[in-house]
C-alpha cells in the first residue's frame, strides 16, 4: 500500500482537532442539565477557562488546530470563539446543541445546519467548510445535505487512517472524510463525571503517563507510515492545569520530527481534493 503524498515533501500529516462542546449534549437536549448545575459548570469550563490556556499552548508550539464548535457555544461564548479565529485556527460545525445526527430526520439535520450557518455568520463572520458529527455517525443522506450547506469535508467516521473521498449524489465534488480514532479521544482515558455517569461505568482516570505514552505511540505509528492523524480532544477534559502539562509533553514529542505537515482539517481537505479529485 503506497503512502499518500503531502505538501512540501512532508512524509505525514497531523491535523490537531478539538471538540469545544461546552455544556451541550444529551443533558442539554433532554433538559436535565438545568437540574444538574454541576454538569453545566463542568461543560462551561471548556470555553470559559480551558480554551484560553489551550490557545496559549498552541501559540507556543506554533501548531494550527481545528475547533469543532456547537453553534450554541458560539452564541454563549462569542469572544472566546472569535479568539480561536483571531489566533489563526479553524472553527467548524459540530451541531447546534451537539445533536445525534443519526437520530434526526433529514429536515431536522437541515434545520440544525441552517441555524449553525446563521450563528457562525452573525457571531464569527465566517462560512465554515468542515463538520464533525457530534454522535460519530450519520444517515446515508447526510453527506448530500452537508455539501448543500457548503461543507467540503467531514471528520466523523472511522473508515481509514488516511483521508478518503465520499461520493455525494447529485454533486460533482465529493466530500472529504478525515477519519478520527477513538484512541485519540481524551474522553476514553481522562473523563470523569458522576452525574451524568459518562463514560458509563468509568470510576477512575488513566495514568497521565500511560495516556501520554499511548498517544505518542499512535502518533509515531501513523507518522512512520505517512498517514494522517487527527484528534478528538475536548478542552473541558484536556485543558485542566495538570492535563495541559500532558498535552505540552505530547506537543514536544510531536515537534521532534521535521517531516510532519501540521495543518488544519480544512487545509488537509483542500489538499486532498486537489490531489485526488479530478472531476
């Protein structure tokens, strides 16, 4: 299997990505969050307290990142979200209140995307090009709906460790998929909340040293094979004082290589279309 080609002679690609969920999600969608103020605080910590810390760290290592942000978070923390763009990073779609797209009808999905586009335009003055489904799945008709909304790429599925093209019925240009991996999701190792109990059954966090070692090994393996690695990090999980040191060590490890293209997901998608879609 031949390795992909990357810009400027780079061997591999790292598309660092964060899901700035804030307090959105199931508890907000079913209304239970208003009876669980501790969960609202846990979520709000992401955009309010953790995000500025993360942006400073990204500046220090000169690593561009993509932030997938529910539009409700943009409405409620507009200055924090504007700072992401001002500091050279990408903001992309992640639902309105972190809806499960598989559970929505096509019309409901369209309504979520229309609302998100409106919020992004009004608060951030941008037209986003990327989308990460909040639930990690979607319906067969979702790609066409995304393309009609001006989206050129998704980072939602798990079908490869390289970007790939998804044909869109009725569209000449395919959708680029930049697949993630659960191994690079900080929730799996570091999340702990007791109300709601999520992840279900989790009663302790992993060793930070073990987590760092796992992530470094995943990075090394992907880069050695010339692949594209993206992350599913969450500021409210990874952006706490002790864990930001873990992330700093990871960035130090990543920056030891000079053969890696560090790029936003948008730049990866544009490159992949240019290289692999020929009309």
